[in-house]
C-alpha cells in the first residue's frame, strides 16, 4: 500500500520514483536517467508508427503505459491477455475504437504450446485488495502474497484457477509475420524474466523492451539485467519497471 501511495504522490507532483540496483554498481554506463515514455516518444518521432508486442495487456486501460500511444495511432501490434474475463473487457475497449493494426490474442506466452493453470483474483471483497482484481500468475503463491489474510480467509475464496491456452513467442511472430519489432512490453506478475529468456532474440531483436521488475527477487532482477546487457541493451530503471534500449 505504501508503494502505491508513493507512486501516486510522485505522479501528482510531476515526478517518478526510481531506484538504483546492485547491477549498476559495476555497469553504470548502461544506466540512462530518463523515463520509458520519453524513450518511446523519441523512437516514435524518429521512426513513425512502431510495431509492438504486449504480453499482459490486461483490459487495455488499467495502468497501461501504451494506451496513450495506441490511441494516437503511433503503435501497431499484438495485445496478449490470457485471462478470459479480462480479455473480454480488452475486446470491448479496443474493438469499439476500430483502430487499424491492433490485434488481440487470448493466450498466455510460455515455453511451448499447450495448456496451463493460471491463478487469478476473483472479486476480492476486502477494499484494500480491490487493486489486485486483475492480477494473474502461473504461481499461486505469488497471488497469495498480493492479498491480505482477510481475503485469503474469506469463505467464498478469492483465488480462482483457470486453464488457459499457451503459445510461444514464435507463434506470434509467425502468425503476424513480424520480422522487425520496435517494442516488447511485458507485465507478467513476476514471470517477466522467464519470458525474456524464451524470447527468440536470434530471430528478432526488439529495439525497446519494457518490463516490470518490482515482483522479481534480487537474484532474478540482476540476472535479467545481465542477460539483456550481454545482448547489447542499456537501461532506464524506474521503481516498478525497467526499460531496456538496444544499442542499435
């Protein structure tokens, strides 16, 4: 709750919260002190319409860093959301806009094609947990950590298990014939590093990668930075997210 309050307070005063990570003690040249919005705006200015893949699109509105750019027709690409109920909201939000070049996929991205159980938050009755209503993860314990004990003890239960269809990144690249990718956006509730590791960088190198690091443990957070650093990326680090910008 404190983190959400600090983020809101910073936004109201025109600031953003950032943090220094241990990785940069030895790689300070890879740290860029600007925001994701600034990086994406500069890319759009230099290239025009940008191609993107968004993993974890949610309803296309709630805390979506891409929405303002999509509505202005600056971004064209694929929005991926595995939760069936949330996906229906995503469809409603975007189909009525009739935007050209925006495609929606009700799947989860994973190593292979198939089916997996996804754990979601089902209508939390405790007011302080309402913010987590759209959260989802393959890991039930991750969802449990996000909720108060009151919600976990509720008689009707607030965690729902849903079987979802899974595909890998190659499925998306092949289906939509993507050979150049300007932006890879990931918000996967702690699964972000796993998704980075299975992205086929040998086929396509995203110019910008924006992913959430707040749910990664310190080992995975630093490993994700080292992994991308070795692929030629520099970083913009904010409190919740990391933006990786390729050197080319």
